[in-house]
C-alpha cells in the first residue's frame, strides 16, 4: 500500500504533464521465425502433467497455433522416463501418465520436432503455506480481491474464480475469472511504478480456488522478465524491452517445476 | 647632467671625462645626499621632468641613454620625508628601470631581465565588463588590427603583447556597442573597458562571432555560446525558462522527449554530458522528474556548450560540457528581478558591497505546485522544488579577485508515510591572480553533491539512498604569449565518493552494495597559435589517472559472470588504476574576411558512468559508478570538419560534419536488475558505438526579425557482442533528421513575438514481431533490437511578450508573456504499449482478470496545447 501511495505521487506529477493514453495504429513488424513455444509447469500434484507446444502468433490476441507431432519425454533424475502423449492429436498438448514432480529431484524435458531437439532442466523448491484469502466489499454487492505479499520466498498465487452457479450469473455470460498474483520478492523500479490494473469485481457466492506455486530461482528470473514485458510495462519508469529468456534451449517459453498449495473459498457477505 | 650617447664625438667624450673627474671629487658629499630625506610629489609628470626635479632637490646627477629609456612616460608618485635612495628605488620600479650609483652618479638602465625589453614588446591587459552591472563579458574580442586580436577568458580577462607603437584598438562583444580608441602603447599598460549593451532589437539568439577572427577562435575550441536572455525569451513549457531544454535549438543536440531534461549530443549517451555551474558539477539537473531543469537563467551570466573539439582544460565526459557561469552580481547598483509563472516564483537580488570592488547575488526559485496537488490527493505532506544560487566576489586589487558561489536545489514529494526527495549542491571558491600582465592564474576549489532518497516507510526509517559527490582542487594558468599565441596549462585533483544505492531500515538487513571512492589527477596543456595570417592551430594534451581507493569491496566474475571471488580493500588501499591520454587538435583556416574552414580531432575519456536501463524520460533511481575492476573507462575519438560563412551583416551560415567512435559503451543484460543488487556489475555489457552526421545552421542576428534555421542529419549506432546477437543496432537517440526553427520578431518597443518549431525523426524502439502465452500473459517476442520507430516528433511553440512600461528608461521594468507550448496539439508519442485493454470509461488498463478483454496497442503522450502566463519584473 505504501508503494501505491508513492505511485500516486508520481502519477500526480505525470498528471501535471497532461499525460494521456489512447489507441494508436502502429503496424507491427511481424516476422515468422519458426520458433516453438514451450509452456510446461509440473507440480507435486498427482496428475497427468502437461507440456504445451505452440508457435508464436503474429498479431495481438492472435490464435494459438499448436505444434503437433513432436516427441516429448521427461526424465526424472537419471533413469526414470515419462513419455508424453499428444491428447487429443493435433492439440499440441502433451500429457504424462499420472505422476508427481517431487521436490529435490531434477527433471529434464526433451522435445524433438522436425529435426530439432529442445532441452530444459528444472527442479522445484518448497512452497510456503497459503495465508487466508482476503477480499473487500466494493459496494453494490460486489467484491474485490485484496492481494498481498506472503511468506519469505518467491511464489505466485493463481486465483480461479467462478460465479457461474450464483443467481447473478446471466445465462450466456462468462462468469469466470483468472487472476495471478506474482510475489517474486524483487525490487524493480518498473514493478514499483507499474500501471494500474482494471478493476475486477465478483459477487457473493463466488468460488475461489487458489493455487500457490513455489518459484525456483531460475523460474523467478523468467517470470520477472515476462512481467517486465507484460503487467509491469506501461508505467512511467519502463526499462529497455527484451525477450524473456527461458530455460528451453532453442525455444521460447519455460519448463518449470513447482510445489503447490491449494485451497478453495466461497465469498461470503461481509460489510 | 651627463648623458651617454652611443656614438659620441671625441670632443664630447673628452667633455664627459672632464665632467666625470670633477664629479668624482664630490663622491662623499653625494653619498651623504643618498641618505638625506626629501619630500616630492609628482602628478602625472613626464619622467624627464622627474629627473630634473630630483637633480635639483638632491644635487645628484643622472646618467642614461635616452634611446633606451622612455623619458616621456608619465609618473605619479609621492614621498614625504623619505631617504633619497629609497625614493630612487621606488621610482625606478615604477618606470621599469634599474639604477646604479657609481661614484656619485645615478646610472639609469632598462631592466635587462624584462622580456618586454629583450623583445621590445609591451603588454596591454585588462578586463572587459558590462557597463550596466559590471559582469565580466566572456569571449569578448579585443582587436588591434583586422588580423590581430584576442578574446577574453571565462573571467573577462584579456592580454595582448605587441611591439610598442600606436594602435587603433577596438573592444567588442555581441549585443554590446563596440568601443574603439587610439592607444600609444609605449609600455605595458592595463586597460579595463566597460561596454554598453545595444538596443534589445539587436540582441542575438545564439551567440556566435561576427567576424572571421572571432569565428576562428570560437570554432577552434568547439564551443557554442547560449545567452541567458535567449533562454528567457524562448517560448517554454509553463512559461518556465529552461537552459537545458533550450539546447534543442542547437544542431546536434537531441532532447529525450517531452517532459525530460535528458539530452544527447552527437550520438553519445545522456551520461556523457556534464553541466557545471562555476566549475562545480551538477549531476541531476532536473525538477519534477525532469519537467524543468535546475538552472535559473536570471542568475546566469554566460553558458558555453562544448560539443566538438573541447580544449584540453575540459574533460571528464565523452560528448559535451555545458559551462554555466553565474553572474557575479551588479557592482554598480542594487538591482532586483523576478517573476511569477503558473508553477513557480522567482526572485533575484544583486548589488555592490563596495562599488567597483565587490558585489553579491542571491537568486531563488520556489515552486507553488503543492496547492494544486493537495486538492487532488489528501495524503500529500510535501510537494515542492526549489533552487537557490548565490555568489560573492571581491576585487582585492588589480591582481587579485576572489569569487565564492553556491547552488542548492532540491525536490521533495512526500505522502504521510513515504516519499522521494533528491538534492543537488554545488559550491566553488575561485581565486584569480595576475602573476604578471601576461600570465593569468585561476585556482578553484569546487565540489558537487547529489543525493537521492526513496522513503518507503518513515516509521521505521526505511529508505533507499544513492549518492555521488566530488571535491576538486585545480589550478589553471593562461599565458598570453603574444597576440598569436596563447598557452593554457594546469592540473586538477578530484576525489569522488559513490554510493550506488543502498536500502536501510530498522526492520531488516538489506544486502549491501559497496560504496566506492576514487581519485583523479589531471594534467593538461593547450597551445593556440596563429600560423601566418590565415591559419590557427589549437592543440593540447590532457593526461588523467584514475585511482580507486578502499574501503570497498569488488566482485570478481568468471566468463559466465558467476562471482568467483570478493576483493576487500581497506580504507586507503589503492587499486585498479587507469591512466589515459586525451590529445586534441584543431586547425582553422581563414579563407577570407567572411569564410572559415576548420578540421579537428579529439579524444575524450570518461571515468564515471550512469547505471540505468530505463527508457523513461523521467529521472528515476539512477546510480553512478566509477571505472573500476569490472568497468573500464569509456573513450571517444571524434573527427570534425566545419565551414562558416558570414553571408551578409548579421546573416551567417555554418555546417559541421562529425564522425565519432566510442569504446567501452555500457548496455545491459535483458531485464537487468540494477537496484539493490550487489552483483549488478554482472548485468552490464560492454560494446562500441559509432555516430556521424552533418549539422547545418543559418542564422539571422540583426533586425526586427531574428532567428535561426537548423537541420541535422545524424546517425548513432551501437554494437555489443552479447546484445542483438552481436549485430549493430540503432541507439535510442538515433533520429536521423532534425529541423529547428527559432524566430523572434520585435513588433515595436513594447511587443515581441516568438516562435519555435522542432521536428525530428521518431526514436527507435523494439516492437514485437510476434507473441506467445505464458500463464495467460501475452508475452511479446522481439526480433532485432530497436527495429521500429515511434511516430515523428514535431511541435510548435508561440509566445508574445508585452513590455508593460511605456517608458523604456524607467527604473522599474516589467513585462507579461503569454506562451503556448505545442500550439497545434500534436500527440507526440512517448511510449507504445501492447498490454492494455480498454475500460468502459475509455481509459486503458492492464487487465486484472486474465480472461477479460482484448489487448490493444496504445500510445502515451504528454503536453498537448499548453498555454501559460508569466509576469517578469526588473528594478534597478
């Protein structure tokens, strides 16, 4: 909150500058590079772990193009192999059989596609317990999440919200929300003075499933880069643009392994 | 009286011998006469008459060669009851002769050790001042003939040594009435001159020389002079005259963008420019994050900008030096001036302490923005900025002057429990001493301190603090050898202290970033010499050694930038020295009375470096670091060619071409962590830069309509082996085309209209070539670094000034200026963003719910049509 007030001070100065923002028609210098994007996040949940392979898309809000027909294997330690199967075929989503990514083990992801080999290694760190969910009444029977730093290690919390089963959800509308709060224990000017987010409100009865992910140091560096190019960009102290450097050799994206804490809360009426 | 003649007839010799023999009989009596006491008064009496009087009063006889002793020189002297030998000694020193008593005869001879006598030369020296207030006129011209001239130094001092004779001498300075006189220079003389300013209608916009003699000297030193009056008169944002932002009218200088005081000179980065106020550096010359610069034009006497072949006495930065000299204060009359704008109030008072001998100046500017912000935000406790400049000067005697000046400025923006503040302090003490009429000595003790604080919690005193300070002792000698030769030499010793940013709090222990201490010793020599009537050669050498000193610690990194060792240095330990030579050379050719050609080459070294990967136009958490174990000195080699032409009286044209190669340039690892990171040196990348360009300037300096038209074509490129896959990329300040138009039109004695139009190619930036998703975030993929450009920048500013007095001779003068910044409301893009969605109220925000909305491309801009009023007054 202290930082928010500080941000307000700076914004006031910029306000003095009559700072304004509006749409601009600035064509992108789009280039098809043939890269593949790896999005893989294994956890200590016993489930079919997912590796998602796509191609970068050339316009904002573009459609994701899956990378199909790849051979994907994850190696746990030195000798336990988990082959991944693309399900359904052509989706670019590759699943393991049920497995738990265990804290302390090193996992190696190997992808072979069209003659190229892409390799990444990751390991998880322990996750700290979730703090109780906090939210506030925003008036008009609407509520707002209050997001705060927690614990002493880098982490992020994913909030999956649904009020589809509440009476206020009109048929045909999407009564879902997905919010991610990153707490990387970093000190970045760009983060301190990142742009305001659009307000997000939800009604009583909303179900909130929280997943708190531990973040290993390499993953923290990657997330920091990603945030620098996404949520933090557009403030008044931006830094030079650059690609987020992942850990998959020859490909974009990241292969991460995390420990997870999960809880579910229903939003109840409070003053 | 006996008189020696070189060629005497035998009769005359015989006569002399006879008289001599007779005289010898009187030796004892004459020695008694030497000890007797006499009283004499000579008021502007010829030396010949003085000798007559002394002979009569003392009974002594004098012997001398009238061809070698100037008998016509005038003498003023008074003695009451003084011994004769003492009187003779004192008089001989006044007329520059030696005397010897030989057998009762006083023999007068010219002083044999006098260089003037050896070479039969005399020196005319003195100061040139503004008659209205006694301010030194820096760069004023003294011409003894069309081909024989010198210019005054930073203190208004000149010295010119010539053969004795009669000369038509003129003293001139642009914007001032020329003063000419006929002087019979038979001996060395001091002649200080006061020039009267011309009608405002004749004032210049950017001062340059008006004849080839002046031009040759100015261009050989690579300097451009910016008059404070010009800064005040230029249309400006919120009516706040701004010396730094006025630089944009000079070809080759590019401002970062709207709302910024960052500027780039000839393809160099922004930390490669130094601003000095009276020899003390100002490291962060801005207020309100960069909306305004710290320099108050009312307190400034002169601004010189060096962007090309800097003379050897200047250095420490690769690209430019802005040498600001504050006014010394009116030593004739008390005077007050000031003004009220939308955001600030200014007041300057100055006057004599002792008329013609000493004076003071105190100037302040204070913001009045808190009330405005307080209305918007209740939590504000402090919200202001200020500047305070002061100067005292004392003319102790003809040979000694001392100056003390200071600058203090700061910004404070505090909420209830947090805030930011920064401050600049600079002070200097200078002693001007004339060793003799041809050797000028200036000794300076100067220092600068810059502090930046980010307070995150006042309750537990949690704050981030960065600091940079220095103290310099330097001595500069100028030897005015002759009208065609000037030699400058000197040395400087500077100590630096750096805190690259540390966080302190009572709540926890933050990782420590090592403070650094460094010292620099500089020796320099510079020789300006005219070769024949057309050539002017200016060459020099600057030698510098940079030494780091403990207590501090430094990390040693392996080839993968993994820290493998920590080096601890105790206080006083010296380590990692760098010694560098910076040669400078320029050659100027005066084609004829109107055309000058110049060529030059210079090497510059920089040992302090700004560490910031910000692309923001606003000042943020910048840290400075010295050359040390992991950072080598930056260097630049610049070649320059220039052509200058006076087309008509008051109309001139110039073109300068340059090529600059820079080494050890600093860039950053992608998303480098530079704040609170003890290992931030591993985030740095080093490479090289190249810039080149041509700058054209057409100026009209006289008449009702004055102005300039400038065009620059320039490129700035950088190459780093670990950035952009080693490929060369355009620097942020690579903006090939730049056009500047500045015009002033004096409608009549009361109305003045001003116009300023600026255009430049959009700045390069990296735009995405594609996107991918990670955790629901749309992550941009970049191709070549700086592969796109922002839309072109252009802006028109207008102003109208009404002199409120009908009587222009009134002691109280006041005027009202109405100005408009960005008159046609151009949206000049500052940033382009790809991560925001449009809200219901038409604003653009980053989505909170990742499932919400379509992202759009947005631009952020400042200052559309911005009108302002300013009231200024002056009382004298």
